[in-house]
């Protein structure tokens, strides 16, 4: 995701917001300073044309969300490889997120998430993922900002929300090479 030409920040643009093009039914990132800044980024996703990588990420994400085994491996693969907000949105609208999960939040795009999953996805290094989560799930973002933790792993600094990448690096491609 590019930086905004109007922003003084040199990382992600703080002015991007999730917008909806009603006439086309497509969600996209658009600058809140439009028309001065006309940057847009689509999160439109076609599930009928999944690449092999996306199919594997779908499987890994399913395992991370729904299994109580191999958490280090599935989170490690997710942490280093999930950087596409459109793919994440598709997965959060799929059967991966079961209705029996407690306190599901329904996002603006119709995607669903529970807070423990939200917390770990907010730790991913991909700016596009964090912007998507922040904008699409305001209730969960509020809990994240308040400092609510979800402690599962020993290799995360929960006081500062920092992942020890060295601990998860060995799992970076473990499920993508089969």
C-alpha cells in the first residue's frame, strides 16, 4: 500500500478508510481527503480464481482459526505470508469463521471476526492487513487500543504487542511447500 501524497507520515497513510462503491458493490480503500488525494486501493476479491498460494493460505488460516494443534506453525505461516486484505476479507466471510465462536463482530464488509483472532492478526507485519482490521472492525479495534490481550504464545511481548519473529520464522513456509 502506498503512502498518501498529502500525509507527512512516511509509513501508511492515516487518511485511508474503507469505502463502498454502491453502484458496483465493491469495497475499496479511499483517502478521506478526496478530492485533494485520489488514491484508492481495491479489496475486491474473486474466489473463483484462487491461485495455488491463496488456496494454501486458506487452508493454513482455517487450521489456525479452528484447530488447537500446530498453533505455532499455522500462526508462523500466517504471520509471514498473509499480506492481502482482500484475501483476508474473503476468508473472514467464509465458513472458516464459525457462528459458534463467542462474541463475533460483523464488519462493514460483512466479514466476521472474534477478538482473539483479531488480536493476532493485528500483530501481522502487513500494513494492508492492519488498516483493513482497524477500519472494518471498530469494536475490536477499540478493545485492542484499550490494551485487551489474548495470551497464547510465549514468543510474543504482550506488553508491547511485538512478535519474536525468530521464534516463528522456522514455520514461515512450512505449509506452503507441500
